């Protein structure tokens, strides 16, 4: 994988099913061993469809936890939600929301 930025702890999780709710995402993080390791989950919603926009921002407490999530949350699907989407992860580089692809 590409070298990861050392200061930013926010992860962009892409290609999530549009029917996924924030509660489902938090359950997914908990089931994958990330409970208590992040302090913010943002799941932008599409007002027209009432679904999410297919991505989420997760801000971790430490770079180590973010780096682990970059690897472990890439290439995943969501149990119990009928979707062919497979996640990809990116590290958010700065305030303008730019991201660096760092895993599948």
C-alpha cells in the first residue's frame, strides 16, 4: 500500500450500501474490533432518496487505529444487507476533504 499521511486520523470508507444506516455502520465497526477506537462517524445522507451517499468518514483516536482500519476495512461487505458493493478505504489528507487512496 501507499505511504499513509502521519498526522490525519480520518478514514474515508467508500462503496457502502446506500441502505446502510449509521447504527449499522457502528455495529459493523464494533463487530470488526473497532469499538471505542474512534470518536466520530459521519454518514452523509441523500435527501432525495433518504439513503446514504455511499461513503462515510470515520475519525479515529490514533494513527495506529486508523492504519489498522485502512487495511482491515478494505474489501469488505456488510452482512445482512443485500448488496454487491465491496468497501475501499482512503485516508483523508486535510480540511478540504482530499483523500489518498491507500487500500483496495
